[in-house]
């Protein structure tokens, strides 16, 4: 099957037949850095997985041995340091003051390109965890002051109000059991794009242009598609103000989309035998309520309740079209309580996939939101304290490597994959 062609059979297999690979572990490697012995502590972290990921991801991107050494120590420090993951705290966790200058240079002043490293991380995780979907997840980063690249007035969910901060979008690989970020895009408000002096100070690349939040979310997908990975459906937690434009962006990119919409979203019923057909545009909640007699129970894994928590919802799927016409899609309505109105609504062009599979895909957004708020905080995804565009991306890339190390160590999936001499991944027998 061509990587560029999406198959609904692949999705069905991924949703109903997920398997996390397992195998024998790795022994802890020794430390032999470029300088003197720094007196490494026996940290409570997945040291063996860090060594494996470092060997797989760093050599093709970081040409010098000292760069590879410090990149590995940066990842170890992200996993070991307490509190906010500043360079000083990372250095204190892996070698003290002697390490701080080298770690700072690796992030702020080096010239390595983060995109190839992310691509290699994605290929590694593709084999290790076999994602059911790609989830595009916003990440609000509160900031004090106006000098961090991309900072502006952003809505901060935890505060429940607009506040000063950065806004980024991550593309996450997700299954019912786990998730991990593989790519990032930092939103740059217009003031950062149009101000030549701010661009210069923040080292914003020439090609970076002004874009809406919705365009930024789509851009992180487009850059991921260049890596020629096996495609998965995209789960998007919010469509933005123009639902039609959102659906078109992802359709033109060649990936199916499952997007959360509000109960007030205007849609037209497309099934001739269903209530509301021919009545023009109706609210999504009204459409779902009109066919409540067709609801069916669906069980799904809830990451908020722990690894063994399974919940049940009542769900219905209704063929619909958007106000501007185009290809029909499917409206998914979910009831947490059968006596109350539906609680969530999703729109998808995966209209031939069974409704239970669609709901389980939709719930992967819940998995990613939970993991970003827990493991993401533990590895410092939001913790870059510098001001440059390039520094933000290098820190976030290595934080994603640290996240993968923690995830693979927890799941045991790392033992099934080992780097081969050509830089690819080969299956290792148990």
C-alpha cells in the first residue's frame, strides 16, 4: 500500500487491534563523555531507553561527538531535574555548573536542525507504538513579560481567561494506552512577523509568515506529512470559526479528519429517511436529539480514570453536509447521561467507519490532553526560558525525546525496536 493513500481498513485495525510491542529490556550503559568523569547520580529515570533513543536519533543530526553527548545529557536532565526545567536545573541534575554552559550553547547557540531529529523520532515511535491516530493538540504556555518569541495575549485554559503567553500546536501519536508528541509549530502573532527588530532578536526565519491559529494547527500536520509516514486519521479538538475551511485544509492534505464541534454548529441532514432532511440548516444538538432513539452504547477507555477504567456512552451517527455543501460527512453525538442532552459532538469525513471506532478515535484527544498535562509537565515541554525561535524548537524537540523515553520505558515498547546499521528500525525477537 502506498504511504500516501489512506485506508479505512488500516484505521479499523489500529482501533480494534492495537498492540504495544514488548520484549527484553536493556542493561544500563556506562557514561563515557567527552571530558572528565562528572560523578553521575543513579537517577530514577529510564536511562536505558535514553541511551537507545540517543543512538537512534542523534548521530545523523548532530555531527560532533560532543554535541551528541550533551544532547543525551540534556534529555537525562529533563527526566531527572525537579521543578521547572531551566538549563541551570538540568545542568545541576547531570553534572553541576560545569555542564551549564555547554547545555546552554547546545540549545541557544548551536546550528543543528530540529526537523530531521523529529522525523527520526516519529519513525521510531511509529514502529514502537503503532499509533491509531494523529492528534493535533494546542499547548498554551503562560509567560511573564513580552520578550519570549511569539508571546501575546492568549487564552489560557487553566486560568480560564486570556493572559500573556505563547501558543503552540503539537502533533501527537496516540493509542488508547499511550501518546507522544513528534512535531511542533509555534504560533507567531502578526506583531512578531511585521516587526523587523523583534524578528531579528528572536531569530525568526525568513520564511515564517503570519497565520491564524487554525492555519498554524494545519501547518504542523503538513510538515509532518513530508516525513512520508503511514498516514493516520487526524483528531482535532476544535475547528475554529470557519468549519468549512478547516475541513477543506485537511481534505486537501489527504488525511481524514475527526473534529470536535459545538452543539450550535449549523449542518444539514443528508439522510433522506431521517428527521430533518430537507429542513435546511439545523443545530448539531437538534439533529442528534431528533434521532436519539437510534443511540447505541459504546465502551471506551478513559485515561482520566486510570489504566483500567472503561466507560460507556450512548452514541449516534447522522449523515450531514456543511452549509457550503461539498462531500457529506458524519455527525457523531454522544450522551454521557441518557436522560440529559448530548454532551459532545464530532464531525468527520470517515463516514464509512463504524460509530464505535469513531468514538474511540475521538477519545484519543482526551488521552493526549491528559498526557500533555502530566507527562508533558514532568519533562518540561512548556519550560523553555530563553527568547529565541530556534532555542524554543531545540528545547521542545529534546523534551519530546525525553517524553518518548518515559513513555517507552513505561510501556516496555522500546525493547522491541533497535537501531540497525542503516539508521532504520528492525524488530527484535523476544
